[in-house]
C-alpha cells in the first residue's frame, strides 16, 4: 500500500528517505506480498505477470463504456473500542472511493496542466452492502518470513471475520495492523495491503496461499476516511501522517490489478527506470516518492513513447507513495486496465446481487419500531439454522449479544428485551448460516 519504502533502505541503514522521514518506514504491504510471492512461489509471480499483461491487452480493445458497480462488505474487526470505527467514517470512505475512481474528487484541479489530458475516470462505483463488526482479542500482524498476510483477520475461527463470497464482493477488512517485525526487530508499519486478481485459468493449482477466502483489501483503522479522529504517528518519527482516505483508494487500485507507478521494482534492491507498471501513460519513475510531493522531480531522464517527451514524475497518481493530499488521479490507462480486470478476472463482482447473495435470513423486520421495553424480530429461514442476534449502538458498541438459538425453517420470531437500552438508534444484526441482515431499531423512552 501506501507507503513505502524499500524495507531494504532501513535494513541497510542508509537513508533514501526524504528529510521529513528520518524514521522507520511505513511499509507497503503489497511490496511485502510481492516479495513473498517471488521468493516462495516463482510460478505464481509468473502467473501474476501473465494476468496483468492479458488485462493490459484487453484494455486496448474496450470501446464501450458503462458504469461498473462493485458491492463492498466492510469488516470492522476491533479490540480497542477506538478501532471500532463509526458508520460515519466508513460511509465517508465509500464516498472518497466513489469520488476518486470517477474523477469527481474536489482536488482534480491540483493536477499539473501537463497531465490533465492523461487523467481518467474509471467509471467504477462502490456500493456498501454490509458492515460486519467483530470484537476480538486477537492481534493481527504480517508474518513476513512465514509468508502469512493477516490470514487470521479473515477467519471467524481465528478471531477475525470470515469473508463474504470473494468472487462477488469486494471485502475490505479494517483492523489495527500491528507493527511489522522481523526477528523481533520492528521494521515499519503497514497501512494496508491488497491482493491483485486471482482465480484465473492459468493460475497454478495447489498453491496454499493466497486462498480465495483471503482475497480483498486490508486497511489499518487509522487510515480510513477523511473524518477519522485517529492519527498515525510515523514510527520513530516526529510527526503524524495526514490521512484523507487515499490509502483505501490505492489498495483497491491494487485489488483491481494496478501496480505501483514506479513499476514495483526492488523490494530488496534499488529501483530503476526500466521497471514498467504495464501502463503506457504513467511516466517511468526510478522509485516511489516517499511521502513527498515534489512537482519538479524527474527521476528518469528519458524520452517516453507515449509522451514523445521526457515527462516529470507523476507524483499526483494514486499508485505512488506521495502524501495523500498530493494524490488526485488515475490515468486513463490505469482506468482502462481496472475496467478490463473487472470484466475479466473479477467479473463476478459485477453479478447482480440478488442472484448471488447467500441470503439465509429473509424478510427480516422489527416491530414495534420505535420500541420501548420490548421488540420482536421476525425472520424467514429457508432451512434450519442457529440464529444469533446482536444489538449495536450507533457508536458501534455491542449493547446486547444474545446467545445463538436454533430455529427450524419458515417464519420465526424472537423477542428483544430493550428495557435497559438508552433511547436512541440501534442496529440489530441477525445472523444465520453465515449471512447477516441488519435492521435499524429506534428505542424511545
Ligand atoms: Zn501499494
């Protein structure tokens, strides 16, 4: 994800980082992932590249444009209550995704004139299907050497939250990502990570990781939204990162097949000007721009075919590691590539939700609503199921957690004792057979 830096810069003890970050790096989880893939599964890496090249080829034959809609499930897996982000922060992040992927963001005018014609709208729209909240005692840390990228976060049994069908939903997990350490030495903080497209015909069989259940995006709880009261201190540094919701934009870009704008070179070695990200209209850069916004930087002094010129580094791109306030665009080439991925390896995301949602709690409703001392939850079960009901406050706190109760199929109902709840708005989560229905409940006094 977003930020940064070659791990190696820290390990080798030399500083390629700019002056304001004499600190430990904030690592990009995608870089860690690429490293693991290259080290452990060379054939997987080759498949990635083939996938990417195939998508890039397709991008040139797409002529018709129509809006593409992606359904999103957000999993909030929290330990400390500050990690249990309010709905308002998650909704704000959804708005930012929709603005940035459609070039409706307010800061498009900050893009240098030279690049204005290159900027594009992907016409990809994100629709929030559900917020799943899970309270946990588990801690989530990337195991760089073991090659485990937060699999526990994506497992109910391990204290996380299991994915909704990853073929049809973009799953975004929000949690506190623990600082990353190797041999007990903290090397940085990952703000987010995402897996590029998966499940293609030419994907190798029998690879233990990544699994379909792990597909999706992970974001540290401090890197969500532009209205998030939590801040991220640069590890070992003196300041905080300014977060305005661009980390998820960057990660979803990876999820839809984009590579870093500098070409993903050099996790353990120097980057260079020969590494392409596979997109014609993103200028070559020798490395990521670590936190800065240097509009005069030209890290690769070479004439590029697309520009017939030697363009400066495109630090405003969402797939660089610039400051979030500096980023404001995808290129047309990147937009086309993401669309081709959505119509290719990730086409399942575009299926109508009504045909694929694993609904097992049908037609649920609550009455009376508003309620005072008692409310009834009515629901229709297609088969026998263990039903669990939770009431969550508007602030995201679980205020009532009823033990699971077995019901046979058909129309059923359950009573909620609301006498101890302060007046206000609540969300009632009705879970059965892995599906969740959420209903609003107003309690009056
Ligand atoms: Zn990244």
